[in-house]
C-alpha cells in the first residue's frame, strides 16, 4: 500500500502525540494536531476530516503498512499506545529490508568523494552499524571497483558545483603528451565515470566542439567570474554517447557496422553481456558466433577488442581490421624478440 507525503505526515504526527505520556489525546486533539502539521509542512489550511484520522488510526493498527501499532482507546475517548515504548519510527528491520539496505549503503559509499554525499557519512555509518547489529555478516555481499587514491578525485566536488551553477572554469590542464600545462577557459556540462576513471565534458571558451578532459590531468582550476557561461542545449549525454564505447568521440566520423568473430568459449559471455547496446548476432556456428555492433571507432573500442586476445577477430570494416592487425603484430614482436 503506497503512502503519500500527506498521509506520512499524519501518521508521524499521530505517533508523536501518542508517545507523549504527559497528555491524553482525544480524536479531536489528533485532528487538530494533524491539521496544524499539514499547514506547517505543506501549507494546507483546509484541515483534516474526522473520517481521515479514523482511517489513519485503522491503517496504523493493521498490517497494511507493517506498523501493527498497539493503539487503544481508554475511557471511550482517549487514544494511547498500549505499549508506552512503541513508535512507528522504531520498527525492526526484516531480513529482506537488511539486504536491500546493505546493498544501498555499499553503493552510496562509492560516491563519498562528493561533498554532497559527505554530509551523509554519519548517516551511512549509522546504517552500517544498524545492519551489523541486526545481521552480522562475515564479508560483504557487494563489492564494487574503486580506487580511492586515484588522482583527480579531489576535483569532483568543485567541478560538480561549477556544472550545477553553470560557471565557466579556468583550468590548468596537462595532457599525457604535453610537457607543460596549458590554461583553458572551459564551459563544463558533465562529469562522467568510465572504467574507474573520471572525465569532465564541455566546450572550450573559443570553440564549439564538445571536448573531454581527464580529471587526473587537471592541475588546478577555479571559477571564472568575468566570462558568461555558454550552454549547449543540443548536448545530452544519452545522445552524445549513444554510438561510442567509453568517452572518446572522434568528431566527423559516423557510426559504422563492426563485425566480429567470437570463439565459442567467449560467445556466452558476449551474448549475456553485449559489447554495445546495438549488438546483433549474425551467425552461430560450432566454432563461435559472428556479431555486429554499430559504433564510431575509438581508442576505448580498440582496448576492449584487444582484451579478448586470440578469442576475437575483427572481420570488418577493413581499416579497423588492418589497424588491429598491426597492433597485434607489434605485440607479437615484443614477445618473440630475444631479450637475453
């Protein structure tokens, strides 16, 4: 049974009243308290009907919401909890609740680099402690990749703030190929994580193309107050990354069909975990499968395909097949050259 916000306000208000041991509560008293609470929190000034509060009490007594509240009536007019220590805010957690709560805590912990989530650190610790008390486990059920020492994570909070407030950034950035850093005025649109690495996406002040900066290559940055932020309404992450794997979009290239042969030992893996949303199975044989994906070739695609080693063969397009062949040939020479 779903509970809307107004009903939840009424339930918690009734609970607060019945936990007050120094006063007796009539139905009219509860109606007045709930009406005042709805006005305070929601600005609703029409009050609450007698029937609504009666139904609320009935729902709190029942199993519909899992409360099973021990609400009794004394002297045929005063409402109270039969158990003076009871509260709907102190319900025990079920095994299913604990499992879901534990999963949620593990996921939330991955974002602790953001100050927005740092405010939840205390809450997360309380949740973990509650779970530990209710249900002790020898080891976590969920484990997510993380690298807390990864350079650039310290920038997440400031960059998030700039994107949210639509502020231009003055960035000192040094790419892997450059000997020195360069200063760039940048209009940030998005933070993206890929392969346990974070990237900043936006456009340079003097330019119209979307570009990508790795956070671990940002030396420093600050908000620039003298340049007006330029938004690009046509940019949307779902559309921008639709035809690529990873974060690198090679401007000017169109998506093309890439055909791949996967041997039978890796075929089940690729079928159950597609390389890209566009993946289609073209043919199945005793030796393996032939699939196609429609993507714009980039560095991340090459690394993904190379990760399969001899289990994968690029069939087309010819340029990608040739390039992958040269990479494999170069790697082969490294392993066949006498190092003695």
